[in-house]
């Protein structure tokens, strides 16, 4: 029996470029309650005028345009990685360390958390760092990354689900070895 609907800001506006719908089982823990997720976004550079459906189902995997994630199989070393980093919610010491001596080759920030999770799952980003996301920012994206084989933790806990429900930080990567290297680097500079 499904209950409820959680949406990204602007969900009611049909013209919004990002629309998220999740259905939650009332009795499940928050990380277990997302049984199915779908994100549609017009991505002009990838498929002009089209939508790119992404979906995941717990235990069944993550998909982009019907193709199982991860799409990108080659995993670089951290020094050659593409990072998705949101600086504005990081501690000043960590933000400075990343700005002065980044461990990755290139960094981006789109400002659309769920899409950023999907990009890590698809291999468009290799590592991900965010200082504080709300439930609606991480719920669907974390499922997609997890089903694509990615790993995640918070800045303080190895168990991503141990932090508070409504807000938590994110450390993530699709590859286990890269995830451990990234997590160690970040935590050593907090």
C-alpha cells in the first residue's frame, strides 16, 4: 500500500524543468520507503527537445533511457576525477582545502541535487560532496545511486542513513575504491 507524494520545489508547475514523484510505504524506514522513482528533465545537450527518463526500483537497479546504470564503466583515480561539489554548505576549513588544493581534476555544481545524484550514478561525475541536503534533495537520488552500485556516507557517519531524516551531508562515489579515497581525503581536512 503506497502513501504520499514528495516533490521537488516547483513540482506543481508543469513547465518546471525538473519534476520528481516518489511513493512511500507508510511503515518503511525513510531509506526503504522509496519503492519507485522517476525523473524527467529536458537535457538540451544530451537529447535536444526530448526528455531523459531516469528511474530506479529498490532491488531492481537504476536506468537512464532504458539503459541500466552505470553507463560509464571506466573509473579514474581521484586525481583525474570529475567532482560535483556544493561549497556553500561546507565548513570553511574544508571549502578552503578544496579550493586551494583540490584532489580532483575538475569540479562542477549544478544546484539541482537529485540530478547531481543521477549524474554520479551514470558516471558523469565520479565523486560527490554536499554539506547539507533536505529529504527531498537526497531521497530519490540516493536510491538511484545505490541501485547503480554507488556508495554514500555523510561527513560524520559511514552509515548514510544514521543522520537526521530532514537534513544530512553527502559524500558519494559510484566506485568503492574511489569512494574510500574520496571519503578519507575529505574527512582528513574537516
